[in-house]
C-alpha cells in the first residue's frame, strides 16, 4: 500500500532544527497532499489577500525523512504524478509582480479546473501544466522561510518540476527532511505577475540516494533537458552559478575539458528564468538531451 502524507503536517521554514514527521525508505513511492500557497484561505472571489494571514504563505508538507540520507549525499526526487484540486486562484495585489505598482486594488479570480483545462474566462481556456513550486530539504545551519529559494531548493518556482521529472538536491542533514508544496496548474517562466494558477492537490513521489557525491545547487532531469538551477540576489550572480554548474555537468557527462564544455554550453544550452518575484531570483540553464546525446545520463 502506497503511503499518503496529509497536509495537516506543515512547515513554514526549512530548518536543520525541524523534526521529521513522515518517514520513507529509499525507492518507496508515496503521496503528499498539499495546500495552495495561501494555505487554502482563499476560496471565493470575496476572499482578498490583505484579509488572510500572509505570515503563513507557502506552507510545505513535511519534513519527510528519507531513511539512509546523510550529509554530503544527493537526493533524487522523482515526480511520478500530480493531481490537482478542482479550482485554482490568482490574486492581483498592489506591489506584487513585475508591474505590481500598476495594481491599485486587491481582487481575486477563481479559476475552475476540469478535464485538464483551466477555465480562465468564457473565451480563454488554458491547458494545465501541473508543477511543484516548492520542493526542498533542510539547509545545514540557518533556517530559511519556505518562500525563499536557495541551494536547498524550496520556492524555486521552476515549471520543469513536473510529472516525469527528477529533481536532484544536495543533502545537508541526516534524513534530508524533504518538504513540498505550492502547486500550480500552470505558470509561465518568470512567474511575472507574482503568481501562477495557485492550487491545492497531491503529488506522488519516489526518492533515490546518490552516495559519495554532492552538488552545490539543485538540478533537474526533465523530459527534454538536463537543467542546472541557481538562486541569488541578482541576475549576474545567479547566472554565473547556474552556468558554472552546467559546465561541470558537460565536462563530466561528455568527458570534456573546461574549454570544450564552455564552447558546447555556448552552442547548445539555453539560459532561462524560473522566477523573478521571490526574495531571491532563480535562473536555469537547459542542456538539450537529444542534441547532446544525454538521454539516460544521471547527474
């Protein structure tokens, strides 16, 4: 029987002081029920963001202890399935998003989800692309709010964290203390308005440990790309981190010297933005698996 972890056990910060609530063995499949980024406080268009408890944003279910995970390992989390609630929400709020200064009043839009479509309006229907906004592990020393991305993962808001993808995270504490939340029915690169279609649901996951090897930032193995992720205070720093990680990936997987890996990076890889609206900016470098014959490689 597949374990199911309900959304009643949550954290608001990733911390080495968090105690494990749920427990799984390596290779074990399990479901995690999640609330939306507002903690389920917004259910109708009369519910406005200033009237909710904004201190409980991005609740993440966990911590989930992975048996055998140790500091210095890599935790691979495979996303097997994502099932969404029957409605999502998007809140327009002054100051939120790239053009938040142009929003003068709070308003809420409820978006029904049916038959894999998001019914934004009578004339606009969007195919859903379910994804996980928050997925991370405990950092080594400091406590970091779930809304903030970093080397431990967390609120990366990267749309490639979806069904069929594998997320690789560095392990900093015994058991890893995995937590997930903040699902989206659909979200564009950048999360430019400060939100995707925020939604509750549940995800089916499976973990694997890679011993005697570590990484400095999260990585993703998606359907079409191997992806390095970095979050930082500014674009220049985040880009340098993600690019540096991808050069190391290409050196290792293709057995290249630095100069050739750097050249291959420039010839084939894309720099993309995951999100620009969280406390840190998150960028990604995408290496095309088909072109570089990277199918079947592991980070």
